[in-house]
């Protein structure tokens, strides 16, 4: 039976959005968990500290703060600050951050739909492309996680849409809105400034043309606004680096992480190309459309969008190569690739529509959610091991652990390589240790645990038997006050006055 896909594209898009939301609702009460749980916990701790301590957006605070106030530098904490405003009234149930992120993700998909719609002038192409982003496995997974990158991506799509709307409607106000979203996107995650390459290419193309476009008529204003956007973003990151140096709290690394060697870099690139992009970042069904889109794009190099998207691809490649070490396991760092991938998918779907390949389009649209579900749900949400200690996944046990620690007391928690997972779940502040044996290592001619006690630590929470049996640790323990399976909570002997 032949399905007239073009006439039903709007319906397909709405169904795709609805299914996307419904599937996530089955897992909406999960705590921070699975791959990159440490990043989720860091994000959540900053949001919670805004809500509970200080709503000053210029002062993001972390839990692993030692004896300090916890203020440190990070990317502009807009996501965390917005979430904190809801926390102040609702508290911090697991579903809050997930619904918040899911809402942002849906808005991003809608802006993607509008952006592709305005540049292709084809609602079917826009609907199929935006639906495809829903089911890109990495987006599907992170779309309900506490991850600022989702907000940055949404703001970037909004910026692209308003830029094109400004051109089409000759509206200078739309350009200002576009630059506002560009600025916010770059502040939240600096790599999203790369969409400036798309804008700059179109801007230069309009300057070269003889036509009196709005870009040409307002060239100085638009150029100054674009430069101001970059300056504001760079200014924030300079401030963030100063906060990090001042506090020496380095939970957030604002730095470029190159590959350790050419050989290591080539291995990472090989893995990205063969495995990460087709399987996780785009998904196999989307990769097929992207390949078709690449072929179609190079056949129509005279398209007015060929050079702008090429500029975006070049900007992304530069970012990818510079931050290659992050691309080894941090797949969400590749989310900016969606910004040019949507252009390639649009070209691919447009080609399939022109060639009347409705069966292929339908097969792709059906395969997308199935493949995304198979790749993500069993491995990340559906298994018993959520990538966090079982005591944290059990709300009753977690509540008892949290209540065993008096409010306001500084604690030592670990072994926790992330430095943030234990403290976030325990709703505690203070010190972390990353590996077994660290507490007996020497700092300033005394054991690490004694150093932490001298600096204000009152309690030790650990899930490691070797740590409990360590002689240096045993010397500092006053008494055990709580046990939950593998977790032990100890009152420490106070610092000698």
C-alpha cells in the first residue's frame, strides 16, 4: 500500500514528537545514572546549590569544595540557574530535571523543524529531518539528562532559525534575536559559537552580491553585534578561569584537550568514524540519509546553502580535531555535529522526495525509533545496574544515609573517581577521595584523612572495606553511626585544639 508521505508529513512529525515524549516518560523517575552520570551529578549539584545557598548566577558552587564556599568557574550556568528556580518551589525530585531537559529538547526539535523549513521551503523535508534528530541515539539518551549541552543545542537551532527568518522577512529585529541566542548558546557551551561560521559565510555572500539585502544594508550593525556576541562569550570564560584559579576547585575543566599523540588521535578518529557517529551520534538510519545528502549536496554545489554549511562543517572539524581527547568517550561533545547534519539530512530527504522514494523514507522513519530504543533503553535505562551504587538507587536507603549526616557538617566521601557522585547523592559538602589508599597518603607531613579533619571534616562515608581497615583511617575514627549494605558512616575524631 502506497503511503503519500509528503501529504502526511505534519502528522508524522507530531506523532514522532509524541512518541519521543511518551517513551521517555517510562524512565522519567530515574535518578542521575548510566553513562556520564558524573556530568549529570555535577550539573545537578550546581543547580541545587543555587536553590539552597545563593541564586547569584555569577557564583556557581560545587559540592566537593573542601573547606571553601564552593564557588568555582564553569560554563555559563544558565541551565543550572533556570532549573534551580523550579527547585526552590518543587524541591529536587528525580523527575524535575528530566522533565525540564525533555521540554528543552522538544523546543530544540521544533526550532530545528522551523530552521530546515525556512531554508528548504518544504515542510515535508523539515518534518522528516527534525523527526530524525529525535531518534539520534545520543540525543535520545541525553534529551532527559541534566546536561547543559541540550540547552546549548536548542539555543543554537533557535539562532539559526531567527537568522534565516531575518533574511527572509527583512527584519533586523530577527537578527538581534538570532545574535542573542547565539550568545547564550556560546555562553552555555563555547563550542556552539561555531554556528558563527554559517552566519559569516552568508554575510560575506550577501556583501559580494549586488542585491541590496538587509544584511548588506545593515552590515556594520550586524558585524558589530556578531563581534559583541563573541566578546561576551569569551569574557565569561575568562571570568570562569579566574574563579577556578582563585578557588582551585577544578570540577569543570575549561580547556582544550588534544590527543596525546598523532597515533592516539588517529585511533580516536577511526573509532569516531566507524563506530561513534553511525551507531551513537547519528544512528544507522540517519547515517544512510546523511550519506545520500552528501552525494546530493555535491551534485548541487550551486545551492546558496552549500557554502554556509561547508563553513559550518569546517568549523566543526576544527573543533573536533582540537578537542580530540574528549571525543574518545565523551560522545555528547559531538552533539554540535547535528548543526550541519540536519542540512545533510534535509538534502537527503529532499533527494528521496524528488526521486519519489517514499518506501525508503517510510522505512527510515520506522527504523529510527526502533534502532534508538534498541541501542539506548536496555543498555542505559532498562538494566538493574544503573551505573551508581545500589544504595543510591534505593530511595529508602539513600534517605537513611542522608539523614545520618548532620546538616552543615563537612564530610569525606569515597572512593569516588568523579569527586561528585557520592557527594551529590548524599546531599553533602566537603572532601572526596578518588581511590583506595588515598586517605593514608601523606599531605604536609600528615595523612590525607588527618589533613581533611584539620580543615574541618567531621564525618567519613565510604563503601570500601579496605579504607575502613586502613590503620591511618582507623586512628581518626571516633565511632560508626550508620551502615547501609556496603556504605558505612563514621564520626571522626575532632581536630586537636
